[in-house]
């Protein structure tokens, strides 16, 4: 498989994240920024909910006819002078990209932000073969300097504070005056702009991802706010587009529907600053642009998700709204998830791509509060899909023994309603009596993990079923 | 089996199809041919003055600036004034757009350079293919007339757009692109530009001028 995963150690990762003060400070920015902005953008557009339905339907339609739209797309790219390559998995994709870079004797490769490039681990592979990859999205550049994975799919360095970025810049940009002032974020941005401008102008190959591919025209689309993806693709001689096969949509009209929900869901913008539609290499009528245009279409597990319960996950347009609204993500950040895709979408996608045996903790890292589904622009039922993974994990006996015996114990009572009522009445009565003075417990047998972080309120003496019965009869009277 | 064939075989196996079903081919061909419009927001469905007013408001919402001139002949003076007001040097790079070439640049003191940018230009002007009122977006098409590098490398980018080319929605612009380039064909690059370059990657603080232009100025030409 692809890049190394620490998903099996999710619990340890999460515990470490909760005690990381820098991280906790940085995560405060997620809670404040994204949620309000998305809501405001949605409120300003009366058709937003209808557009979400349309977006869902377009992706469903495309997935049902994916083979045919891929054929049409491939034909159109070739007709416009581009090359299409197919990669079954990450290793094949890496070899194709390396091959193209070697053909052009590339020394440096600039990169636009691309999650699939993280998934296939291309940077490491290029470096191992003597080619220097340079991430150009500001956030990606910062985490490349730190040798980290992105902690968020649209804000890769959201786990960092400005002081940490300053330290990294001072460590790496040693050609600059050591006494320069970098105390303001804008100074960091200006420095990165100047350093990366030289990299853009010197690059031999530019690698971008694709937010969408259009079957009608053979067009690849990138969406950025910085403009780095564009400088990556128009300046070097060769442009390589990396895209997983589910990025396809039928027409320009269809992609316009999706673009209307993408930026609003992601950053709360009406439209991202740069939406770029690229079709083939430089034409005879062009004065600039790449001479070679390659598209690498990557499967890496997607085709096997079609026709299963997880097909719905292939609608994802990577806006990040699910993680922006996730209380678990807010608490532990993206790195705890241990692989490329964090948050609710990662909790569903990661087990599909690297196996539920390795990523089984992720679908369990959810309170099922449902906020992710309520904001997903393509209406992916993320909690339902996480539940599917939990079921599979249980069926395959991957769930820890304590959880399994706990569930069995609960199942024993749940299947015997009389006994269940008796046991809960007895337990609630006992707890109510024991906690009558303080009204809460700071310690409970077998619940240490819970009471370590918060108190357990003492029950009032009545069970839920008793109260339900009482209120129902009260209403009927 | 090649990777390509393998992937197609796997997709078809998963979907439970063999790829030769007439009805599926018909559905796909029909969608590509008709390219049905989806939900078009009412916001942009206005015409005349109202549409231009909406466009200007949305351009400003995207943190760009906008001005209006009553004829193409006034564009050079207007741009010279913009540069002067921002204490910018009186230099300007442009492509070979005949609409820009026809303007009286010699009426100004601007030092004009032609052709794509090599990354050292402070100011550039491009002519838009169209504008989109719905979001204050400029639609640029690549060619020697308006090289793509001018959209991204200069610090200050000025875009001239004809009032008559401002559409309500994206779909109307696609119709014009199809009319100009043929159904199913595209210019090498279409850039939608909505405001100046920015980044929120450091502590989610919005900063302008990440890698592209720090300033975007739009000149609407009434004609």
C-alpha cells in the first residue's frame, strides 16, 4: 500500500493530541472560522439546498455510468493533444509519474495541492530517484518543510501556529537575513511567495491534482485561492494531472453545479479565487502554457467500492466541511487519524483504501451526532457508512474482546425485556441512592476511562422506560 | 491485461454491466449532447443595469476593485490613474488582444510591454472573455491575445471586460465558449478569476497576495 499509516494507533494518537497544547490552540481556529462562514454562504443562496441535491444526483449518475464517461473523457483528452495513463494502484502511478519526469530530464517538480498525490506518496518516490518535489500551496509547503502529512484536506497546516511556521522558515531559509522580522503572518506569506516564485520559474514539470474531470471536453479542473496551482501548471514544459477515477462529471453544466456548492461548503466563499479549466497542451495560438499535458487516472481501490454500500463515498468532492463540523476532529485534529484523509470522510474512506483491519478505530471515532452528514454538499450519509464499518469490524472479529463481551452482556439483557427493566431499575435506584448527596460521581467501577475526564451525573432514580411510560400515560389522560 | 483494461473490467464488474448496453450508451450520449442545465440561482437572472450593478457588487465582495468607463478609448487613462493612485510604476504588460491594441495607450505616459510574463512584471492588463454577475467572476480564455501568465505572475492585475459580455450565470458563458470553440472543444485554458490571490493557511487568517496578484482591478467598458 501507499504512504505509511498510523491509523492502528488511533487511540494513542488521540491521547497525545489531547495533551498537545500547540495543537489544541491551533484547533481553536477550525471551530471559529469554518462553521460560521459556511453557514453565511449557505444562507445567502436560497437555492443552496436544491444545489446540494443536484450535486448528489450528478455524482450518482456519473458513478453509475463511470466506464462510459471515462471512455469519453479519454478520447477527448487525446483529441486535444494530451496523454492519458491508467494506474491500478499507487505503485503504478508513481512509476508513470517518474517515467514522465525522466523523459523530460526533470530536476525539480513543482506541485499544486493534491490529496491523491499524498495518497500515492509521490514526493518520497521522486526524492528517492533524485528529483526534487516542491509543494507550492502555502500550507503544503509548510508541512513539507516539517516532513508531515496534511492534517486537513483543504487547510493542510491548520494544526500549526504562526510561531511554529516562523521556526521552520528560519531553519530552512538560511540564505535570508537571520535578523529579519517574521512576527506577522503576512511576513511569513511574503517570504514564502518570494522563495517559491523562484521555484516556479525553475521547475521542469508541474504536478497538480484535479477537483473535477469533464467527460464532454476532456478538461481537468483545479480550484485554488492562492494561484499556486496555476503557476505550477502554466510555467513548466510539462503538466501532469493526477486524478482518481471518481473525479469525473459529464458536462461543463454539471461541473458548474458542483462548483456552486464546493467553495461555499469549504471556505464559505461564493467562489474560490481561481477555478481553472485545462484542456490539453499549449496550442499554436498560445504564447505560454505547457508543451506536454499528461493525465494519470488512478484507481487505487475505487473501482471495488462501486456497487457496494461505500459507493456513496465516491461522491465526495473533498470540501472538508465534514471535518470542520466534527467534534472529534475538533478535539484531536487530523494527524490522529493516522493516514491521508482525516475526519468523518477519512473515517469512511480510509478503511476502504487501507483495510478495516488497520483503520477500524476510525469509524469508531464518532459520536454519530450527524453534523457531518447535515453539511455534506453531496449528502453522503457518513454516520450510516461508519456504522457499516463497525458492523464489518464486528463480523470479522476485529473488535476488542472487552467491547465484544460488553456488547454480548448488553445483548443478553436487551433480548429479555423483563430482566432488562428489572436490572436497569435496580441499577438506577442504587446509583441514585449512592449519589444522592453530591448529585454526581467522580469515580465509578468499570467506568474509570469516562470519569477520569468528567463527572458522571447521578441518576434521578427513574429509568428512561419508566419516565416514557409515565409521560405517555399522562399525555393520554 | 493492461492497467486500463483491468480498471475498466473492475468498474464494470462492480457495476454489474459489460459496457455494451445500448440504453446506457444512449443515456450518456444524450447527456453529453444536451448538457442539461441544473439549478440556476435566481440571483444572476437579472438584465441590463441591474446585472451590471450586481456584477460590480460581487466583484467588490471578492475584494477586487472595479471602475466603469463609457468607452474603450477611456481605458488607458483609467488604468494610468489606477496605477498612480496606488503609487505603482507606470509600466504595463499586455498580450496581443486587438481590443486592447486599438486603445489609445500613447495618450498616457505608460510604458507598455507585450507578450507573456516571465515573472518580473509588476502590472499587467488582460481582456476578459466575459464576466459572471452571480459571483463577480471574470472568465479568461488563453491565447497569445491574453497569455495565461498575465493572470498570475504580476503583482497587480487589471482586467478589462465589456459590459455586453457580462452574463448572469456560468452556463451563459459556457454557451458562448461553445459558440466560439465548437461543442465539446475548449481553449487550452479557461480561468475563472474571483478576486485577488489569497491564503488562509497560517492560523486561518485571510492574507491577500499569496502567489498570484495582490491586487485585482476590473474595468467595465460601456459600449
